[in-house]
C-alpha cells in the first residue's frame, strides 16, 4: 500500500469508526452467534495474492460484526466497562502510526518522559501520596504479578530470583476471599503455589478481609516455619464491589514488615472524585497501588496505572540488562525495568489525550453520573416485591435476584432469567455468587449510557422475568 492509498483507507477507517459509534446502540449488545459460526465462514488458508482493502472492509461488516460483543454499547452492563472515547481512539491511531518501542529512554525519550508526567498528573488526580511514583503496565494482572514478585523478593532478601524458591521457606501471601482471580494466577506464575495463598475471612460467611484474622494467620505461619511476605487489599472487588479496610490490614502488614499491595483495578477511577477518597484511607501504608484507566477513565485497553513507593525494589526484582540493552551517556528512566515484558507500547499518549481533552471536572461528572444511575436502579429493584437487592450499590455496581413469592429454586430461576436477558440482546448482564446464592450483577460505566438506557434495562428485566413466571 502506497502513501496515497494509505491516506484514503485511513480516512475510510475513521469514517467507519464514527459510523460504528453512532449506530452501535442499534445492535444486540452481546454477539448472538454460536461457537464456531464465524470460524466456519473464514477461509482455512491464507490468500496467495493480496486482496483489495474494499473487500476486507466488506468482510469486517459481513463476517465479523455479527460475532462481536459491543463493549462500547450504552447498554453494556456486564463485567466492568472497557471504555474507549474519541480522543483515546485518535491517540491510539497516532501510536499505531509511529509504532514506537518504548522499552528504554533512548528508544523513545518523549514516550518515556510523557509517561512520567502523565502518571504524576494521575497521582494528583487520585489524591495518592506524593511518595508514589507511577508506571503504565498492560493490565492490572501484570501489575499485581509485579507487586507479588517484589514482595516475594523483599521477604527473601532479594535472593529468590538467584537461588530459586526451593532454597527458602514457603512464601505466604494474604488476601480476602473477594480478591480477583488474577492474584491466584500471579501466585502460580511467581512459583509461590496456590497452597500458600491465604484467603482471610473472619467468619465462614463473611466477605470482609478481617484484620484480626490476618494477624492470627501470620503468627501461625511464622510458628510453622513459613515466610509471610505479601498482603493484598482490594478496593472494589469484581464480584460485588467489596471494599477492604486498608488502614486496618495495612497496619498489620506494617507491623510485620510485609509488602502491602492495593488492587483498585475498577474502582480506582472513582478516586478522582473527592467524595470517594475515603475508600483509600490507609493508602499511606501501602507499598503499591494499581488501577485501570482502561476500565472507567475513557482510555481504551490496554492502560494500567501502577504506583509504587520504592521503584528501586521493583527494578531490583524485574530489571535485567544484557549487553545489547545497555545504553551510555543518559540518565533517563528505562521503564522496561519496571515491567515484566521488555517491549512497551506508547500507552501514555492516549491517557494524556483523554485527560487534556476532557479535563478532570468532566471526567468526575461522568463517574458521578454513573454512580447516580446505579443508585436510581437500586431503588427500583428494592421497591419491587418480586426482586431482592442482594448487595447495594458499591459505586456503580450492584447485585440482585428475582425472588417471586412461592419460587422454590431461585438459583435455577435466576440462571434462566439471565440467559433470557442476554439472548434477548437489548442489554448484557453477568452473574456471580453472594453468600452462596446465584445473583445477577449490574454495573453502570459505559461512556454513552443515559438514563433512558437504565430505564430500558429495567423494563427488559421486568418483562422477561414476568415471561418466566407465566
């Protein structure tokens, strides 16, 4: 493709993108295809000769779009949002055109220094302590893995990478039962093992991270010859939006000199609103903090903000410099030493575009509006005699279930209701379990969602639940 053709098709792609965002609300939210249906329509072998771009765009519309679940749909109420926004898309386009590899300061000085400044802006926006320094990771899963590895190495005197874990006592990590599954996976990858991840609760039916129980677990582990290393607090759990008491568990971690990491992957964006900053009381005790602007801060995936109190410990854990990566004559930061991958995309540009384009006030308004919408829906659910609000809104996330009088198997009933909702296509929801019961999750967070979308969602839920009962 020559530059003239590139210019033409780039403009076409921009028009396609604008048309898509203007009309996405007319499509079913979740793909209505069956497994294998898209694959069966695609050629089994690559073409021998290049094909015209017009045909590629035609096949995007004809073959792929029916199999897409539309995360930018205003009635996407499943999982957490994976928001994009026009400024973010435009910046991502520039990033793709430059195709910079931002692994070292030398390989992209502007990329490195913009990341430093933008993460400083973000730290100020969240009200985090000035002692935190930020880096952009690809996901909260990677950031949490980096935190666990750093905590592991700190507990082992930075000998784990050299000696291997077999040369040391079993390392222990502590979190709540509501913590994200990425913590379990990080434990596997870090070589610590699932048996050494302690999910701390005060009582069997509790969802809270109990500080007194944490203290007891640490003491028992030390007496048994195990090595307590990392405590992980959660702000806004994926299941129900649970909020850990950071100060209580942070004080236990500090007393025992354990690495304290805070996972606020979804809820962290709400901290730009001052009224929500009480949720991180105790963050001054944390060693690291992570949240995803690619969830609720209008910056398309992937863009995770990872803040650390001691960058030297992170670099000592992850940094490696073979001869072919050594550079001379400059003192800039090499962010590849702060990350698990060596390769790094220019992610700071889209975050910078979003912050500058919207401004903090407008971003706060969007989040406040989503929280209000969730509270409005919760009142409707609570007032309906056939529904139970199983967990009240945690920011913009709530859970509920259909529980009409005389119904015997509520798990089965709500499973069928959720399937009917998602097969219908007008809205998209997901499920979880709360205190052993099957419940339906509803989160508000998509950029284009309006009150009319919330009203339609409630109409769909009522309509389909009534149909199940008849």
